[in-house]
C-alpha cells in the first residue's frame, strides 16, 4: 500500500492538560481538558466539571493555568480538596500524575502532547482488556456443599499477573490454586490466563490433577522461563479429598496459604519449599498433606495483599497481614471483602502497586 | 541501584549491588550485570549487603546471571544478603538454585569447591 510521506517539517505540537475522572458513583470514567480559561469543579450545575455527590460542595475547587502549570484552589469546600493524600490549605501546583480526591471521586492530572496522551490511553485500554480477560476466567463463588468458596480480586492499574481458581476434579476431590506471574502488564496477564485455562480444563496430558507435586512438575516442564519471554510464576496448588479429609498441597515459590481452625488461636501456615515455576528445569517438586477439621477455613492470597506501602511510607510484610486473619467477621461482608477493606485502609491513598487476590475456602 | 565491579588478580569478579532491585531498577542494571557476568574470566560473586529489596524481575536477573555463568562452565555465588531479602530468596527457593552465603570468605570457599 502506498502511503503519502509525512510532512518533513515537524510542527511543534502544543502541550495539553487533562483531568482523567475515574469511574465512581455510577459515572463512567472520562477525560476533561483544562483549557486556557479556569475550570470550576463542583456539585452545582453551573460548574465546568459537575461531580454529583453530596460529599462534593456546590463550588468545590477551581483549576487555572499559570503559564505551563495548572494550579488548583479549594473554594472553601466542606470536605476539602485532597491532592496526593493531603488536604490543600493554599493554591497548589499540580504535578503530572497528581491524584485529586473530591468526595467519592478521583481525578488524575496529566499533561503532554495530544498524540502521546492518546497513545498512553490506548495502552491503558489494552491493559484494561487484558485485566478483564483474566477476570472472566475467575470462578463463581460456591455457596453450598462440603467446600464453600468466595473471593475478592482487585487488579492494579498496570495488571500484576495474579490468577486463581478452584473446582471439583471428580465426585470427591476439590482443587484450589492461586498464582502470580513475575512482572506487570499485558504479558504477565496473558501468561496468567494461559495457565488458568490449563488448570481449569485439566489440559496437561498425562498429569494427575489430584497430585499437587505432579501438577507443579508438569507446569514447570511446560513453562520454562527461557521459553516464556523471561517470565515465571509462583503458585500454590492444593487438592482436598472429602473421604479422607486430607488436603494435599504443593507450593512453588509462593508464601504459604493459611488454615484457621475454630478454637485455635493462630492460623497454620501451609508451605513446602520449591522454586517458582520456570526457574529450574526438571525440579523434583515436593508436596505435603494436612488434615482438615470440620469448620476449617483456608486463606489463599497474593503478595499484593500484604506487600503494601502505608501512608507514612512503611513497607508492610506478611507478618503485618496475618493478624487480620484472626479478626471477627464483618456483618454484611464476605471474609475476602473484610480483608480487602483492611488492606485498602492500611495502604497509602491511590491505586495499589500490585494485584490483590483474596480467596477463602470453608470446609464443612 | 548501583553496580560496582571489583576485580583483582587471581580473585573472582565481585559485583557489589546497592539499592532496591525493583522492576524499574532491574531494567536499568540488567544489561550491565549480564555483560559483566558474560565477560568475567572465572566465577562471579555478588555482594548484596546493600540491597534492601528484590522484586520478581530482580529474581529473574539473578537466575539469568547464574544460568549464563553455568553455560560457560562458571558459577555465581551471592553473599551478605539482608534478612528481608533472605526471606524472599527462601520463599521462592532461590537459595536452592544459587549458593547464598553469609559473607565473602564463605562465598569464595563455596565457589572454589
């Protein structure tokens, strides 16, 4: 195909300034340009950007250009204008990527050439699509029967590569697993999706899916890092047998799953030392077994649930997360939802760096 | 993330890493670390006493370095790892794949056996 040559003289493309309003309160996400004139933001119909919520003041704040910078000024709002986690007391200059919180709404300030912004938006859309693909593979909660399951999944903006699943292998045996692919982005999501597909439909020829060590070895055989663009993944895989009440499990490079039993103070760590899948060819993966008392609950979660940074800059670890498991249930919320709210509350404001996957399985 | 190369006659090359080996930093140092490992005349030691964090891509870099050395009939050993990083190595079983030792003397002894 013939293409007309691009004009050889590059014309300086002007810098544009935008606010990306994230979806909230039933409003879809959208992008608003900040032009040369001031932009008022508020609940009132006369505002340039209307945010319909009782927690947003009628005239809440105003954005105005000062040379090439955008200055935000709070207009005496009731709940304040929060910029990157701090309520502003005086007009503030926005840095690219700044997050403004007004009531339930989050606005992200960006600037750049229109073509660059459009390209970034396209990449973000691709990532969102990759994330939705992984989400579509997640199982439905199970409300009845000898094993009940529910979960909460919060993908990060740049997709962390988490995946999980569970289901009956046959009449007596129930499999459950959670994986986390190295790195971020669409590549990690795609690898997560291919592994999830294999595990969902048990399509590793010649592999006994009731044997955790065999499953890990088969995955390791299939997904060597050198053949997967340098990506590898960690996984916890377990199989519960209702006849023996035994849970056989294997863990490849991941932190433990935890089992809490009524009457016991601390949850028990279920862990076996094995390398992550893809790191070591022909590794002899090992498994372990644990008895599952009636009323036991298994917690499976990704490291995104505990490797979080707090508002005061501390890096939390697994040890900070574990005490949450022993806390009382939250009325009206599932256990994974309760944990997610605790994690969200402990983390600094803004989106989290990694996917958060929280799965609970209850054994009657 | 800093990488300093210490080379002395008759001793294995030592790469002194300092900082956080997170995704962004790993991307920055990956090429140079791999180039040093490739051109090293013998075994390679990695001094990680100054590394406070190793992410999943950092793990990948260490494994790639060890594999590259292995293919050339040489070895990589790591020493001086901080407790939080040691915990990550243990979880992912990196310490079963690459020798991780308390200090340089132990790393040298291990690599020469």
